[in-house]
C-alpha cells in the first residue's frame, strides 16, 4: 500500500472539495507516493503524537485538525507547530488533515455528535452553497442511451434519495467540419443536420473531473458540445452543523444533565433554562458561535457547540438554550469515526498487504484542563 491509497479512502468519506476556503486540508507533510507502514489516527497532530507514530511504526498520521493552518515562514523549532513538522519530516512521517471537509459531510463530525445524543430526523443546519453542478451535453440520438448510462455510473444524476435522474430533449444539431477536422459523422466542408438528444444531469461538485472524463470517453464526436453550470439548489447532504430530534422530549434541566453524562463532560456553560421541554436539537462541532442565528431560525430548542464568548450567550434571546460543551468535547468522537472508516476501507482494499494497519492514537490532545 501507498500513502495515496489512504488518501483515496479519505476522499470517499470527506472530499476536500467541500473544505472551507479558510482551511488547510489534505496532505500537509510527506510524499503521497511513499510506501505505507501504517496509519495513526488522531484528533490533533502534536510532537507527542509524532513520537507515538514513530513508536508504532506508522509513517502516516491522519489528523482531524491541521497542524499547519496558516503559512509557515520559517522552520527553526521556535513553536510547537514548527517542532512537530520538523520531527515528522526527520522521521519520514506524512501528515494528512481532514478538518472542515469532514465537518461539511452529512456522515461526518456532526453526525457522530448526533449519534452520541440519539438524535433522529437529521438535517444539515447550514447547507454549503455551490455544491451542485449541472451538465448539458448534446449527442446523436443513437448514442444517447449509452452516454446517459455511463454518466449515471460515474455518479451523475443523483438528487437527494433518487438516482438515474436526467432530462432529455430531442432536436436537430448542425455542424460543418473545417479543413483540419476529422468528423465521425458527415464529411468535411458539408453542413450536417443530425438528430440529437440534449441530456441534462446534475452531479456533486467533487465528481466534476470524473463526470467530464466519462463524457469525453463515451461521446462519439471529435468535438463535444456541452455546458457546465453551478446551481444554487439546496444540497441535503453537504454543509456544516446539523439538527435532529429526541425520540422522547425532555425537560431542559434533565436534557442538560443527560448531555453532560452522555458526552462525559466536566461542565456545561449555558445561556439559562427556559423551563420547557427540549425536542429539536442543533449541533455544531468545534467553534459554532457563527451559527447561533441559524439554529434559532431552524426552530432548535437547544444549540450545542463550543467556544461561545460571554456576550454571544445573549444571542439566545430566550428563544433557545445555547450550550457550550467545549471545542474538543464537541468533536471527541471524530477520530473514532476516521479510525472506523479507514479500518473498514483498508481491510477491504488490502487485508494482507504490508502497511495495511490502522492504529487509534492513545494520546489525549485536548489542550484544556479542568480543576
């Protein structure tokens, strides 16, 4: 196995195309073409985690948070970031980070939080814009079925819970091959009128290169007439934060007590009780203050996140409870999610190949302690 094989497995779970623009995801350190000795999965990449990777003979660290967030202008070991990167390079250890690419996945960070709380009827809280693309392509009628099926097989034509979706119009296409053309149908210098089908399909943004390659490969023409546009349609499966519902509503104080117990929390900072039952819950792993208004607009009874500042608690406006359970605590199940995904994928991909081991880091990288 090679490092790039693990990267392909991670792309299936959290395509980097959906990472936020401010983020730094993907392969941060190392060579994707290096042979793999093992994968260590962690929440954060620190010096101690690199030491653990060395001890366990893992030359790839898969981390939720990126150790390099903004640009490094020097590498002299004067900060924990520089020391971590230097040690990883010195020992030939690659570092890959998923961060907001996994945050924005329907089965990612917030799904793990919903699982822990037993939430049902889940929906994305803030759908990411520009994730749905549309392809229009014109093809001779006799080749339309073949091309359409090839596009479906490549991942086009899926809308929500439906697959093989397309819209088709028949008409007449005209073209004339010039001196250097090599027309499949018709002759150079003669205008051709060809019965054609316009095929329209949508596809997720991260599959664009695959969809276009499939189109060119399966289209009979030397020059393919097509259009690609970005749609503003709401995507049900890509975006940050999530809402869900309790199967049995709980009084707010009882819900907070259960939250503390289920998430194994030292404390909860919250905006005050409203003396009513909790049914709809909004969650956002990590720093979620920016989503308070979205949670209120979604009709949440409580919004669970981390890193809420003093004045931001007032934004609850007595319409819901804001519960700050801590940044790390709200993401604590993320490395387990990554570990389980990679264990399953790598075992199916290469159960007997050298390097096919996945190890869950034993180091607690939470930088905040409680007394």
